[in-house]
């Protein structure tokens, strides 16, 4: 018998966060989230969101977990009544998966929603989709690794594919002509991350909102969440891995942001920042073997005006300075512009991911 328990106590919260670490304890491809950040989801007080989290127990042993989110801003944007399922993990058991997802579906109905989709989180910076290919490739901090059986379980539970993403691995930019500025636009030059954040943070978040709102699953980054994001990710900012493009009026028109690749070290630390492995994590921040690209965005009215190349040039200079040989992207929905920009570099697409949906009776 499968028992589904709502997460309420501090002990249950830790059990929820720790479950995938135990599930993937022998898997070198899995990359955990930072535990301290994951625990913060239970203190979510955003009035635009409502959430609930569940554990699945079998004979007293935790065998699965799932969360559910109603994001009012997203539903208003799309004029839909959707619930996102999030942080879905379980053993290879249809009964466990069905019990967890049925609980989410019933919660959705109780809140007058008529569709469940996911997996995806509270915002665009959280992991999206189920991995359905290339299970023997290194994981990323910004993507969720899962066992191959997840796809079968979700589809057996009545979920169908709604959006397909792919990650890209970029190997070489040897033939790319570097150009950091032109007559109309330039990369901001500074030696202080604090200066960059203080002066441009408002414009940068406005740009991200403008560029990503049309993207599947995207929601606006609210003013309160902006400050939270800055505090959460400030320690990941490396000036070599960021490009802020401004016009002659000092208006932000483009952004490129990458972070040091720390997947292996994060796996070893089990998501904890305080442990013996944390020393290796700190070392990886300073001397990473690879990088992960989080954002590349250009104001819509300035696309195809060379800004993309200015961003790429700044990042390439930083990557070469840090002797980085490869760069991984976040999952992307590819379009003509994306393809054109990627074709300037030696690259491969891999690790397909799928977001699923299910209409409720």
C-alpha cells in the first residue's frame, strides 16, 4: 500500500529535499540542487503562488516525492487554469508514480484547475522537463537528471508531451571573429561585480522579463524575487562570465550570463555547502573545467544588429582566460535565430527534455 503524506514538519521537509540524493546515490550523472536553496521553497510567501508538497511512503520507507504549484501570473498570462507539478522523483514503480500524480491532480481539482503540466518550478531559473535521452552524459547545475524510466511512468499515468527542449554542448569558437563593441553598442567594463549589480540590476531584470515572457512556462520576475535571486546567486557571479551590453545612452540592450561548471563537485558534496567536499566546490568556482550558460538575451527590437556577437565575444574572452574547453547551455526550444547563432560554433545537441501535460476531467 502506498501512503501519500503532505509535507508539513521540518523533518518531512528535509526528507523531501534529501530523497533524490538517496535515490541517485550511486549515479555520477545526477547533480543535486543546493540544499539550503531547496529548503527555502517551504517558506514561499509569494501571494501570486500557492504550493503543496507530498511524500510517498511504502512500509514506512520514502519511495517518492512531488510538489504542485499554482502560479497565478502564469495562468493570467496564458488565460488558463493550470497546476505545475514539480520535483517529481520516485522509484521505478507505476503504483508510486500514479499515487503521487493522482494526489497532485486531486489538489488541482480542489483549487478549480483543469490541467496539470510539468515538471517545472516556481520560475524560469528552476529545472524544467524530464530527460529522455543521453543518460550517460554529465549533468548540469541548471538541469534535472532522471532515470530513463520516468518517461514511461509519466506516459502510463496519462501524461502527453507538450514541449521538447534540447541542451547544446559548445566545443570550439576558433573561427569566430571577436568584437567587443561597435559604433552603437559596447560591453560594460568594470572590475566590480557589486558595481555591475548595483547600477544595472533593474535594467537587466527588465530585459530578462521582456525576452523570456513569450517562452514556454516563463513567468515574470517580480521585484521581491529579484532581490532574492541576487542574494541566492551573487556568489556564482564571475565577471569573466558575464556580458552586459549598453547603447550610447547607457541603456541595457543585451545580456549574456554563464556560471562555473561545478556538477561533479556538487554531486560529491550532496548539495551541501558545509562539508569537506565544499572545499572542492570552492576550488571549482575559481578554476572550473567547463561553464554553463544561463541567459543570452537581446531586446527584441535590437536583434540581428550584431549584439549577439558582442555578447559571445565577451564570454569567449572569459572562457579562454579560464582555459575552459567546453560550454553547456540550458534546455532550449530552438528557432531559426538560435540555430543561426549556434552554427557559428562547433557544437552538438544532446539531452532532450520533455514537459508533459494532462487535462483533467
